C-alpha cells in the first residue's frame, strides 16, 4: 500500500503543476485536500496543471478531491489534467455534477416523517412528510431562503407488509 503524496512545481511557462500520487482514500484525502487548495491559492500562476498519473487507488473521497481540483482548474484558463487511470476517470464522470456554472439557487429537501401507520387495523396507511427549500446563493457562504414548503402524503395500504409500504411511498 502506497501512501498518498502531493507535490507542487512551478514550471518555466508560468504554470503551477500539482503532482498527486499513491492511495487516495478518506484518510489521505482529508490531509491532502486542504494542502492542495492552499498550494493553488498561494500560487501566482493563472494556469494549473494536475498530474494524477501516479494515483494507484482512489475511493469516493479521492474522486471528490479530483473533481474539486478539476473545478478549480477550469477557473484558470489553459489548464489541463493528466491521468488518472481510466477506471478513476469513469468514476469522475459518474460523480461529476456536470455543470461548470456557479449556481444562483440551490434546492434542498428533508424527509421529516416516513412511517407506516397501522393503528387502525382496517385502514393501514403510509405517511410521508417532506420539507423543500429553495435557497438563493448570495455569496459562497451566505444563503437566503427564498421558498420553503412542507408536503404531507397519506396513502392507504391494501395489506400489511414491507413491500406494500415501500410501494405506497413511491405513489
């Protein structure tokens, strides 16, 4: 098992090159992520190059780091990424939110209530309650609630059982 490492080079062309190698897992990524962000913000270059060819293992946390670096890289003109392995590229494609546009609004939802009500034996029902928020992004750290509403649903069940209950939640 190889330990993850992060190195930074300033190239002649004025590029900043981050070299990531080893095993990118939850433990190593939590250490490398802030280091990588600091290296990028400390760099004087507008061009960022990422060398990920030395990564030999990458879990979800590592993919998150690579996607964040890719996003930061796209903020810089003329940037490029080398590697990672095709399997890791597939994961990046799968987990990439797919948009390079900074959102002006974010929608969030919370499940408040989700249960089967079997108190009345002749009329069992599935109960679901969710709360939806539409948030406006004022700044990167400041959000403002534009809309919030709670939705409640009660669906009668034909019979008892987990499959019937889950099916009712889908309606």
